[in-house]
C-alpha cells in the first residue's frame, strides 16, 4: 500500500462520537493529527524527488511503516464501532448476539 499517495482521512464523525463515549477521543484525535502531519512529510519528501541522504531515507521508511500502522489502528477502531452498532441493532430486534469488545492492545 502506498501511504504517500493516499489522502489523509480524519476520523469520521461517527468514530469521533464513539471514541468520546469510549473515553478515548483525545487519543483518537491526536493519532489522526499525527497521521496527517506524517503524511504531509511523506508527501513533501516524495515531491522533492530522489533522496541522496541515506539516514533520511531510513527515517522516511520508518515513518511510512508507522503511518500504515496508525491507519490500521484507526480502521480497527472503526470496525469495533460498527460492530457495536450492529450488536445494538440486533439486540433491539431480539436477536442473540455475541458482544464485541474493544481491543485492549495498542500497536507498539
């Protein structure tokens, strides 16, 4: 996946509202802001063309990896939000559901 070529998508309004109810809205907001900043750095580096600075190339490779991981984490949070919404709808319809829990792990 080319994270430089993708547009930064801030946390959706639904994810922001869910994260506020879950007590992690500040963390989600900071992660979204950091992700936007990292994408700008990667975009500027891509626009500059080929780098001849090996340490900087290594740093940018690490930034790309972390952008991918942050995207994945936001996607997983949104998945759990959607799953909880489905469970709530199913419970309202009298269906038996297995509750989803928010993952208690963080990518390190």
